[in-house]
C-alpha cells in the first residue's frame, strides 16, 4: 500500500527519489517524505509533507544534495495523515532514518517499554518504535542493529534503514511486504514496486520473507534475519518504463480499459493447442493424472480478484465438472478451514503480494495443500510460494481500480477450466467451441469499446443517483458484484449487488424511481427468468439499465454486448460497466486513478 524508494550511487539522489515516488503514487497514500546523505555529509537531511508528492517536492530546498537516500509514500494506519506522522522517521539525534511498509502488531507494547526508558515519541505511528530500537542497539554493524530490532518485532514489514555513521550503505528487510532490489552499473536501487525501478534498470532481485540485504554503490548482498548468506540471482523484468506512461489518455484507468483487447491477446498467445482442442499450461506443474485426481477447486482472492475467482469457479464447474467455489482469502485464513488433499487451491492476486492471499497460501502450504497462483507480476511472492500457476500477462496496471487485470484473470480461468475439462470429460467438440470463443474475445472487446460515447451519455444520466442496485443470475451475478465494486471504488456512489433470484426475498423493498437497477441479462437458458426479475422492478416504478445481448423491452436503457459462448459471456459483460463507472466518476469530478482511502497493492491486514 505504502511506497518505498531508495538509491545509492554517484548521482544526485533527491530527483531520483522524487521521480520514484511519483511512479508509486497509484498505490494510494496521504503523505510523503525523503532523507538523503553522502559520504562527505555531516549527517542526514530530511523533508516530509502531508499530501501529494508534489507537495513534498515544493518543500525540498535547492541545496538538498546527496548520493544516498530513501523516500516513502504513506497510507495511514497508526495516526492521521500529517507531516509528523509521515516517513522517514528519525532517531532523537537525527542519526538513524527508517521507512516502513506494513504493520507492527506489538508496537504499543514496545512503545510503552521505550517510554519507560525515557524515549520521547514525536509521532503516533507504529514505525517510530523501529527507529528508536535501532538507534539504541549496541551492535557495531548497522546490519546487526537492524537484525536485533527485527527479533523484537511482531507483524509485517518492508523496511529501508540509513544511518549517518554508515553513509556507504542502505539496509533493507522484508516480512510480508514487498522489497525489490534494482541492480545498476555502480549504483543500486530499492523499492516496494518494480514501477519505481524500470526507468533505471530491469535487473531486479526480489527478497523473500525473512530476508535482508545490504546495498552499496557497487555491490549488494542478501542474507536471512538470522545472518545466513543467501544466493540472489538478478532476473530481467519484461515491463519497460513506457508501459507506465499514459499513452495519450487522460487517466490510467481509461488507458487500461482500452488496452484490454491487446492484453487478452497476450494471455492467449502461445497457449492454445488446436490439435487436441485444449491449452498448454506447463506452468501449472500438474500432469494429467494429478489433474484427474482433483475432487474440488477452491479459489481464494480479495476484492476484484475474488470476483474473478467467482467467474472462474463457475467456468470450472461447467467445463470440467469439478465442484468449485471462490471465497475471500481474508475470511478463509481465519476460519480454520478443512484442508483436503484432493482439493486444488488457486490463489488470485494482481500484484502477487496481497497480504491476505499470501498468508492463506502460506497456511495452505504448511498443511500440505497443492496451491496454484494466478498473478500478474512475475517473481512476486505468491508466484514464488505456489506449486505452480499462470501469469495473466496484463502488463502494468497503474490505476488503483483494476480493469484489464480483472479481464485477463477471467480469461486465465477460462484456460484453466478448459485444461481441466479436457483432461476429464469435456469433448473435443466442446473444446473447439471454447477455443473459438476465446479467439473472438479481443475483437469483441474492441467492438464493445466503440460504444464508449453512448455509455458516457448513460453515465451522465445516472451520475445523480445516490445508490444503485446491480443484479444477475448465476453467470451474471459475479459480473454484478464486480460492477458494483467498480462504481463504489471510483465514483463513491453506494452500490449493492444481489442475485436477481433473491429480489423478492428482501431487496424489492428498496425499489423506487430514485434507485436505478443495473441488470445483467445474458442470452442463455436463464433469459426469461432475468426478464421476470425486470418485470418485478418495473412494476414498482424502478429504473433499469440492462446489459444484454439484445435490446430489453422492460429496460429504460440497454447496453448491447456481443454474444460469445455462454460460458465466456461474463468476460465481456463486465467491460461496458467499467466504462459506466469511469464516466460516472468523471462526471462527478473524482480522482479516478487514486480513489480516496484505497491502495493498489494491499500489503497490510
């Protein structure tokens, strides 16, 4: 959620750090700060500011030189947004600086002990205990001071530490919150996200939980928090700096909605096997015999990834005839679920670092379960922890609100469902049918996006609504869930999704002209049932916007979506509703790429 950037080398560090922070703005934050030094400096210099990175940049003085530094964007957990609560946090003598992502669970206890020893705290944050503990350590080496401190910590962290007595290094550590090293030519970088690094290097090292690193200008080394050396080989990331540019669009959300046809083509490329009417998914590490032994599939995700998992579970049941369901990872990890050896668990996360999902994966692995990961970021924690999986190849997604990654994840689930189906009882004919449908998707997405102007006009008509209801049956219900989330996230209009079949069991009491309903109406065997639900709404003077494959007589407005195979229709039906949410937010003047209170990568509990 928060962002970390660090650099050590020969270049003037402040402009590099500010640029890195700007590339991390999409993660969500409320304040920012920077600290710099150099081998010839007398100490550490820091500037912090509540607000945006531009507010921090305006406060940085002209003579703020250094060749080593760390910087941070904070998303408040302990203490309100303020200059004082912003990172970096400094020791009383200004000799130690720390930036931290995550949450220290035992911070209150440690704070009381330090205050009893005479330490005065300036901020309300949990992070400040780290800097005081490091400053009070009697160890000779900075690495040992950090290691001693981390032994006292309970919780999650990604940290970077500087010390005025050790101006030649930055010490970093990870436990549950991402830390990525960037390897340059006689210069080193560190960040919480690849986005902050790709302008300068594509050679990266991703730390594992329980791992630390020391960065110097011409070298780095990695080791465990117990001091044992680890072997870290840099890998090359496929994303380039240009992938993070707006590309002529006014917002990243708009750009990413319009990238979906190309993104879907990428997730399909090289994976379709026409000879056997199936797909190649070698990364699953799951042979045909193992696939046939699967008796259930459990999909775990959060937010948009959970909704993609709901669509995936339906496709797996329909195509592979394996019982499947999706559940929020945040709930699963706390309910002491029964872990069945015949169940295949699938963890879904755009970033591959979502803490609730990662913690669920680690618990499943501890209990001997087979876990697959479906993620977008190569080398991310979930990708490394899982037994196998798929990359969705959506490319960088900068807007906090997920669009193209959601669509690519649903397509990835279609591939998984087809693969499992063809190892079991799905016929060659049905395999070919699904493959033909998958190949149609990019062109149909482009066709959908051509309706943007019409959807923009609809959004203007519904932007005054204080609340909206989204309904769908079976295949349409997960689409309704995701569409209601999109509207909430980006426009701040309250929205609720409900199964259309459940209207008469309570929600009909809400229907009135002031509450518009968005109805997901695929042309499948439930078409007449969905029309009956719309009849119930119109009988109570409710407004209806239908998303359907043909004009709906009972709807006030209909967005017509191209027809694909029944199983694949949900992939397409969500796309016009992304545009509806976008243009509603635009009409209301919202900060579309950075919705209030939200963060792109949720790496805290």
